[in-house]
C-alpha cells in the first residue's frame, strides 16, 4: 500500500520516514511539504539515504495514496485533512487539529475550529480505542505527553479521586519540534531543566477529555537536556482498595505488545525505550499517604508520534498492529 507523508522535514516526519523505510506493507509514495518543497530527501535526511524530492503539500499530489500521514502544525492539518477525507483517503493527523471537541479546541487554541464536522476524530491510541480504528477516515494521533499520561491514568479509572490528579511531564528538546528557538539552543537547553506552558498547555484538555473522568487535572511539562525521551508521572488519591491497583494494570496491559508494566519496586527509564514504539510503566502505592504514583516512559518521537501513527494506520488498514514497528530499544 502506498502512503504519503506531509511535513516530512520535521522531527516527527523524519521519524515516520525512518520507520516506514522498514515497513513490509506501507511504502512511501509521496513526501510533501511547503517550506521544503523541491528539496532533496537525501539532503534533508542524510541518515536515511532516501532518493527523491519533497513536493508541494497539495491534496492533488496525494490523490493516489492509500493513506496520508500529516506531520504538520494544526493549521496546515486543518487546511489539508478535509479535502483528503472527502476524497476517501484515510488520514492520520499528528497535530492537535482534531483531538478535541469543537468548543474545547476554540477555548484552548484561541480560534474557531475550521472543520467542526470532523472533530473530535477517532483518537489514535490503540491500547484504549482499538475497536474504533479499523476503517477510520480520520485519526487524531495523540500528543506525546497525553500518550504517556493516559497510559498511566487509564487503569486508575474508578480507583482514584479524579479531582486532584497531578501529572508532571518531562520531555527531551525534540518534543518542541525542529524550528529554531532561543531556549532550545544547546548552550541554553543542555545543563538546564525548566517547566513551561503551565497551566494552559494544550495537552491538558486532551488528557482530561480522553481520560473521560469529568474532572480537571493539573499538568506541568518540563524540558530536559536530552534530544528524545519523555516521562509522565501521575499522582492521585486512592478511593478503592490499594490491592486492586496492581491487578488493574496487569488486566489493562497484559496482552499489549508495546506496553510493559514493570515489577513492583522497579521504575522505568527513558533509555530503555529509545527508538522503540514501547511504553514502560512503574506503579507504586503509598499506604502512608493513601496515594498512588504511576510513571510512564516513551520515546516522544516514536510511541509519542510517528510510531503510534503507524500503529494506528496498521489498524485502520487491516494490518496487524505491530507490523513494521520496533520493540527493541537502542541502548545505551
């Protein structure tokens, strides 16, 4: 099956091209972009050794694709997705354009939604929404922080007080994209850790909406001095028997190919998932405080973006979910 990648010059787009290069069923037919239209792929991604050039991001250039990945800012996705969906081409959108209901999007993005009939799209977190993916016309691939936070939170539904949930997120600098920013210069970012975006980070309503417990959360992201990797640490007050926590996680993820719940007393590390489409979770109950702590680590560019998009695309197109996706990390 032929696929297109729009936004191929960014980190997520480049990671899509890397992973798709080894996919046995999905072949990249078109790489499209605006700023980089005409550029040689070999020059943009010398580590991939690809031939060809970037074409202008136009629905017509993608007409013969069996699916299209949009690794674009939300404004570009809003401009491209409706025409592709109308033409019957499945779309996997990695931006925040279609993750939220129209009114929530308008509140947090500060603009009316340009395609309200299409949002919220099917949410592309297969571990939680697998049954809605086959044949989906439009998939909203989750953000990196929500992926880790929701995998940590989902088994806690009904076991904790939804009010007062706190999520602390830490991500490598690639989570901010490949654009030039002063605070991401190596001399600023490396040797430095800083919170940002709170309390109005756009991933906050995404976590709230897709956990679906009807209560606000507190989410504080931080940028840490490494290129890739992400950890989301959730704390919440237990309202159920503490002995139910471990079994809830085992039941939720016991059969999942990409999610590992670590043994009691073990905590996950970003180095153990680097380059893989995997998530590792550590869980601990504190009987002294009556609270539970769950930490989830992912590679923000793989399970947090490109790998998850391919996992969802596999499900949409009727392929085994794990096709073409690595579970072995690069270590050290």
